[in-house]
C-alpha cells in the first residue's frame, strides 16, 4: 500500500461534471494527519507508519498513550491507525499527511463502522419472507423453523437468525475520488461510504489495481 489517510465523514451531496451530469458524492474531512511512529524491518520486522487524526483533550487520554505521544513529540490524537507501506523511510514522526496525497480519479477503498440498527428480526436483518397476513394463520413475522430436531438437537452456527444488526467494520472497495479541495482538507468520493455522519473512516488506495 502506498497512500492512506484518516478522515471524518461529513455527509453526502452532489456535484456536476463537465457535461452537466449529476454525481452523488460523500464529503470527507481528510487530515491533516500526523505520523506518530515509524516501524522498520530492521527494528520491528516490517515497514509501517502509525498515523493519528483529530485533536483530543488531555483528560480523555490514559497515561500510557500520553507517553507514546510525548515520545514522538506530537499532539494527542483521537483516531489512530497503522498502515503497512513499502516506503516508510520517507516518513518521520511529526510529519503531516494531507489530503493532496490523493488526486482526482484515484481509486480508493474506504473503511468505517456501519450504522448500528439494534436487535432486529429475520425480515429486516436477512430479508426473510413473512408468513400469510390472514387472521387465522397466527404466523406473520416469526422466525419459523430453526431446522433442529432430536439429531443434532441444536441450531447450527451462522444461521440467519434474529440478532444485532449493523455496527460492524465495513470496507467499500474501488471507489473513485471525484474531487480534492486541499485548502479545506476535503475529499469528495463518488458514491456512499460506511458509517453515520461525523464517524471516522480510513481511506486507502484500492487493492484492486
């Protein structure tokens, strides 16, 4: 991986291309991020950089993490990620990574935590079919048979049953960078990305090259 940045999803809007075609885009405040730590093959066994984004109050950070930031001489950050890259030697602790590392037309993968939906039944969670709605059926939105009997007398793993929906790590692959606004640290990405507004996301160059 060669390029990566952290950001905050601000919402969605639309822009127009040169031909007047409407393009739906997600607005992301990306960076500036700061390099907290650099790892090398000689010392750590692999090349990577640890990056932080979004300032945080000192009272919200524990002592070990405060020491980690103090060692690098960088401000306290709320969102921290490590990226494995081949050219880690060109980065140093305290160095900033800005949104202009990407250009218009780049293909990226965006990762975030999807919206939580709480506990849901099989119809909403798995798009299951409901029962007849006539008054005599008494079976409308129930789960139905679980498939278990005296043998093996249990339900199987990964069954599509009711449960917690959403709030999972999700990555959308091969999205396109529609526009970069460096002076505002804004990147516009064509289409939707995971998570609610104001949530943190990770933007990396796509693995589908």
